[in-house]
């Protein structure tokens, strides 16, 4: 394998990682602040993708599609929190899992009713199409670089929001002791709605960005949700920094594993079985990584010990 091809796959891994970060950041915020297991987070990712594809198709503007994705996912998240989730905070995790699983079915069937069963396609805008020349002779898609840039910008904005604003102080305090901040006069219901809408908007943004790389279809959020759960387990529940580091580790492990492991297996099991065995091991690589991290740090890399 050439150095150029290897570096391109590293960039692909970083691009996958920042997309997973957008999903995992919202998920870890919701779980860290509210203690809620939200299986419907992948459905909000799907809402963002469909909203972006629909609005972009009607207006011809990719940026309007992104704005629609953020607005639709945030609005859907706020409504879900006020109508359903708010009744689950005092319930155990099993009730939360069952209720949010039901939301997956409702979102899936509602989306199928609105848009049909056929996938939609979100075109990459002309100003982001084509490759860009990077050092060492790498020609990399301009759109994928833009996804990486957006993910890094969102990571910086979230770090500032959590660490440098009054809302961030309330979010961190709500994670530590929700009864105390409620006693100090903070409207806990309003705070929870804001956090849930923020997490939903991040998931919707991720869905919209990925919608221009793959087709937009019903059920597209569930595989990504599984990877997002792996990310927050590796990074540590409730930690934005952990979500970022964990997402990059998962993205790089998954992408490089699918490229390098079949090559490595060629020297171990022979060329005839290398593709099959390599693909099987590659599909397990991120879960092996998660198990290794938990053996060393059961609370995750940046979780509370």
C-alpha cells in the first residue's frame, strides 16, 4: 500500500470520526445531564438528513438544506422532550429504552409516510465538488475536507459553550446536582429542553452532512447510533472531550482496519482466505478497541473514575 493511499484513508477515518462526534456529543450531553438513554437519537439524525435533502431539492441551495436540518432536528427534539421524554426522568432505564425504541418506530413510519420508501439524494454543491490538491500528491474530495472542518469548528464551539458560558455552567451543574440548581432558581425543565434540542440539532447536522455522501433513507440513523454509543463508552459518558477523542479513535480504527487488516491477513492465513477473515476482523475492530479501553479504564478515557 502506497503512502498516499494510506494518508487518504487516514483522512477518511478523521472524516468519519468528526461525523460520529456530532452524533456522540449530543448523545453524551443528553445522558450526562439528564441520565436518559435515548435510543431515538438516530431518528433525529435521519430527520436532519431528510429535511436537508427535501429543502435542498426544492430550493437548490445546500446551505438552506443545512439550516433546515438544524431547525427540523432541533424542533423535533424539543417536541419529543416536552411531550414524551419529560415523563421518563423519574422512571428507570428500562422504561426509557422502551419509550425511545417506540419513538424509533414512530419516526421511521412517519418519515416513510411523508417521503416514501425510496431513498433521496442530496447533491454536493458545485463550490464543494471535485478534489483539492494536498501535500505529498494527495487529491482529496473538497466536500470531505469541508465536513472535517465543520466538525472541528463545532467541537471548538461546544468546548466554548460548555466551558465559557452561563448556559455551560448550568449544564455542568445540572449534570452534577440537578436538585441543587433547581433550588437555586434555574428552570430545570427549560434547561433540559435546550440540552435535548441542542443534541438533536447536532445529530441532524451530522445526518445532513453525510446525506451528500450516501443516500438518505429510512433507518439510516440506527447503524450510526450504535457507533455513537461505542464512542461515548470509549470516551467516557458525559465528557465532550471524551466524545471527540473516542470518535476519532473509532473513525480511524474502523477505516484503517478495513484497509489494512485484509493485507495483514494475507501473510497470516494466505491470500485465499485473507479477504474473508480480514473483513470479519475489521468489523470487530472497534468493539475490540472498546473492550481494551474498558479493561484499562472502566469509566472510559475521560469518564469519572
